[in-house]
C-alpha cells in the first residue's frame, strides 16, 4: 500500500512550479508553420491578402478617376423648391446638363450605351470590387476547403486546386455584375426620359424603397438561412463536398449562391447609392465580414437591418439625405 508521503509527492510532481513556468515562458519562441499543410494554408492566406489589397487599390483608383454621376439621383440635382425662380436661363442650362447626365448614368456606374464593351468594362470592374469586398469574409471557407482537399489528396490521390473553388465563387458574382449592368442601363434610360423635377421627386422615394427593402430582407428567415451556411464552413463542406476539379467548381458556385442570398440586398443599397461610393463599399465590407466571421454576426445583421429601415424612412420622407452618395 503506497504511503501518504509518496502520494503527496506524486501529486506535487504533476503541478508545475512557478519557477518552471517562468523558465518555460522565457524559453518559448513563436514558431512558424512546420508542416506542409500549415505552410500551404499560410501561402493561400497571404495570396488572398495580396489579391484583396490589390483589388482595393484598383477599385479606389477607378473610383477616383471615373468622372460620371452615380446613384439613383443624378449628381448635382437639387430639389425644385430650392432652385432660384428668377434665373430662368441658368435653370434651363442646369436642366439640360442634368438631362444629359441622366442619359449617361443615374442609377450606378452606367456605360454610355448598350454595348458589349460597356458590359465587359462594367463586369470587370464589378469582379474586382467583389474580390476586394468579399475575399475577407470568404477566407475561412477557402482555407477550410484547401485543408480538406489536401487531406483527400493524401487518401485518394485526387488533385484539386483551391483556386478552382475560388473561381466558382467569383463566377456567381461576375454573373451578378452582368445582371446589375442590365438593370443599371434600363433604369438609366428610364431616368433619361424624366425631367429634372420628376427625378428630384422620385429619387428620394426610390432610394428610400431600396433601403427599406434591404432592411426588411435583413430580418427574414431566408437571410438567416443563407447567413448560417456562410457562417458554418465545416457544415458546408460536410454537406456539399464534391470530388475533382468540376466538383470544386460546383462547390464554389453553391457557396457563392448562398453568399449572394445573404448579401444581395446590401449590394442593392450600394448600387442605389453609387457603385463607386468608397464609403459605402467600406461600410458594407465591414458589415459582411462581421456577419459571416464574428461571433456576433447574427446580431450585426439585425442591427444593420434596423438601421437601413430607419434610414430608408428618413430618405423617403426627405427628412435626411442619402449619406455618402456619389
């Protein structure tokens, strides 16, 4: 039978002493990635960071060099009640300039006409903007996909590039860009048929309706369903895994579809305010990242919905102007 003294010595030996803890902390040195999997994950993360920074740089350059009105209301428009009644000549010149501007763009980054060149330019700019805004929130899913694909390669020998998954994801948002261009052109043509006074009257109402619609969608079960899929990369991989490059592309498209279901209303606000509004881009990037990555993401979604509802009512009633509109 062990003696009490021996029992006490065993217990004491299992408890680290303060001196040992201090020495261990002094000897501890942060280690870099050692395994091939860790090094690969770090390389993908750095690549995503470089792509995101580059996409933001291109987007900022485009926003600063693009000289055209954007948003639902044409840049430079003011309510008719504020125009000086005694300056008829100046008012007519202003109206003509605004009508010409409305023909160019009144609902976003519109091209000069219905042309293939305009479509391609818009879609490329949109894809770059999506990479800038969405890669930070999509990074956990991309990294998990690579880790699982690496493990599957070790067991089955199948080689699947992570960038095939990323391509499928961006393919969804590129298609959304093409649809957005069509909507922008159609609304631009519609606004071009309206006079300055009519655009001034309808502009706040349209903006308010978009904001209220986006705010309501933030509170719907469909938003929560799509957000839950985006917030659970492991569950997505377990339920949607497909083998091979084609399977990876399909997974990227499916994840992009869930992401679209989660974020389309927020991007509708961006299009209404002006596709090249850097302030709205940054705000929505932070909101999307918080919704999908942070523990308080569901609460952020509801708070954003409430804020959009309040702002929509204020804008529609003309109690407040649309902030950060370009």
